[in-house]
């Protein structure tokens, strides 16, 4: 069983409240050293989440906020005037007629909102949106909304003796929660949603019996624990969460649950960060690699030290894996000894046991084609992944990208081995189990083109262009692909669409101009690039390109006149 944070005594309980598993810094002291702008980021974050809890389509006034993740994408949030008015009126009435109960409610509202903003001191960026942190404040405000609604109905029905008006207003008030239900039902409906279950199942089933599996954080750990502890699936696999591996209580639990640690409980209490100013060669269990501190630091984290200790204490008795969700930094430089087998990387004794495959970022990874193919095509479950009725938030879509990555690496491995049949079989499975958007159609078109299936590649291109709609990035990629596939008219149409949806972006103009230039239509290319000048009047490179096209066009026309 999982005894998270082991709060069996006051010391552990306080450490739990201070979220020590996320860092050794005392959160009380940390409050006075803001990790991000208080008003521009942290309070704005709370206000954004607070407004999003009470969506109403009228009257429509929107404010611009931003996602708290790395991309900082702008987000439009409607100001819900009717719910806000009800809430603040209810707050006033509660304070006026029931002050003894009002003050605890107000204090709880402030603590669950602005108090948490100050206490949590969230850094910029965050791994995901954190609206769930502030649900307490929204709940209190909803109670005040109910108080105001009840007061208005009472006033109309009893004081003014207008029962019909009171009934009509009551029905109108009911539209508020009904509207919330309608607007949020799809995102909260779990019908057919087995994504988390199957993701955990696939990770566990990737492992040999009694394996040690290193996972990265919440999303690739809690579902695994659920399957093991609730459903009894693959309880033999020892899941080791790297975030929690920085805490002494968790290391002790792992030790007592059969993970080889090689330390006494007393020694575990003494494990701490270690000064590591520059990369050094480490030799453990027959492995030899260069170990570096995380980028920007000169300390090895406890989790880094414990990975080394577990490998040493294990002595190859149990298979060791890293989930694909584990970042490069958290693999502590062991990449050359890791072989991809689907959704996991297996730790090997030798660097060159399997052929390497080139993947994103121009990296090369060892790839066990036979094992990966078995896992991806025969073992893994993908229920709900392709079903459009199953809601997938940003974080889920990001997690599902690991399936796409695994399929693409397997396809690449088959192509490098000259096995076009295996590559095609993998590509078809990819299409059968994953949601298809412009990026997926683009990928399949590229693969078909490489396999010589040009007609099928063009079919995927058409579906991609249809799926891309007015997404500038998508249209740009697909326009270039159309040109590559020899679909000249589709490329021109796509470049023109890109210019239409993103008139100030240079990609569409340059893409179309270069295509026309290659065809010898210098005058046409010149007309296209000249339209870009008003957006970039000071761009010297653009001016040179335009002038060169003008000269070429003039020379071409002069030559035609001579002929």
C-alpha cells in the first residue's frame, strides 16, 4: 500500500503541510521571496480561475489572461456579471443578518483564495493549470450566490406578494446551474474514458516480472498505483516516483517494499543533496558514464543519488526501466545504456546491444524493434484515445503524444531496416488507435511518401488540409508538404490561404514566392513579396530579395521581347 508522506508524527505531518516533497525550503519563509510577480502573475492566476468557475454567456465582456504553462498562450475569460452580483449581494446579506457565521465564511474565502496565493507562492511557469487549488474559494462564493437568490425570491414572493414574478425569477435562477452543467458536461463526463487506466496498464505491462520502473511525476505514477492497489494489476512491478525519491519517508517505504536501496533507515535520514560542480565519470554495476548536475545547478539531487544507489544495490537482479515520460535530465546521463521498448526505456549492461534510431532533436536511441512492436501492436490498450466523445484536456493530449512518438520511432526503425511492410503495418495501427488531426495526417503523408506510396500520401495531404482549417502553422507545414509531393496547385492554394489567415506573417509570402521563382515566374514572385513590404518596411533582406526578383523579372521580359 502507499502511505504518502507517512504523516504518523508531528514532524512528518508538518513536512506534509509544507509540501517538503517538492523542495526543502520552508514555505513560510519562502512566502517573503516571491517566485513570480505577485499581482501580474499569481493574483491574476487566481482571478482567472475564479471568473472561469461561473461562466454565463451574457452580458459578454471578456478579459485577456494567459496560460500559466511555458507557452503563456492568451486566454479570453468572460466576466460573469450576474453570478458576481449575486455572490457579492449574498456576502453583504450574510454579513448583515448572520454575522456570527459570516466571519468564518469570509475568513475561509480569503484563506482559500488570496491566502493560498501568498502561501503557495507559485513560480512561473507551472507544469499545468492550477484551478483546483482554489476550489474552496469558489465553493464559498457559490453559497453566497444561493443566499442572494433565496433573499430575492423571498422578497418578491412574501414582501411584494408577487408569486408569479418570484416563480419566474426562480426559474431564471435555475438557468445558472443548468448553464454550468451544459457548458461543462462534456469536459467532466467520464463515459468511455479509459485513457488513464490504459496508460497505466501499458506502462506496467511493458515491464518484465518484478521490475523496477522509474516514473516522473503525478500523471505517470498515480494511475499505476491505482491499478496495482485497487485493481490488483502487476503488483510485482516496483514503481519508483522520481519526484518523491527526494524524500526520506519515500525511500524508506521503497526499501521495505523490496526495492534494493543498500542503506539502513538511519543512513537514509542522512542522504541529502551533494556538491557536484562539474561532470564526473561514474562507474556503477559495470556501467560507466558521465554524471552531471541538473542544468543551472551545481548539486546532485537526492533523486539523482538514489538512482545510482538503486542501480548499485540491485546488481542486475531485477530489470530496471524508465518511463518515456521521464525527462532527459532525470535520466542522469544514462541514455547510452537505455533501449526503447515502446512506452519504457530498459536499462542495459551494454551500450550497443540494439541498433539506434534517429528521433526528434537529432538524438539517437537504442531501439528494441521486436519488443516495441509486440508492446505497441499486440499488448497495449488504447480505449477512448480516438473517441471524439471522450474529452481530452491539454495535459491528456500532451501525455498521449508519447504514443505517437513510440509509433513513429517504430516506423522509423522498420524503414531503416528496409522493412516497408512492417512500417506500413505500424502506420495503419497508428491511424486506427490515435486521434487524427492535421499533424498526424502530415506525418502519415511523409511516411507514405518515403515508402513510395505517393497516392496514399496525397490522400493524407488532402485530409490534413481539410483538418487544418485556418491554423497558420498547420497550413504552412502542409503547403510545404504539398510542394514536396508535387501537388503544385494545392501548394499554391495553401500558401494563399496562409497569407489570408496570417497576413503579417512572412512564411506564406516567402513560400509562394519561392515556388513561383522555381517555376521561372519572377514577376509573379515579385508581386507576392512586394505585398510583404508594408509589414516589414525596414527589413533589408526583404528589400534585397525584392530587388533581385525585380531584376530577374526585367531580364526575363527583355529576353522574351528579343525573341
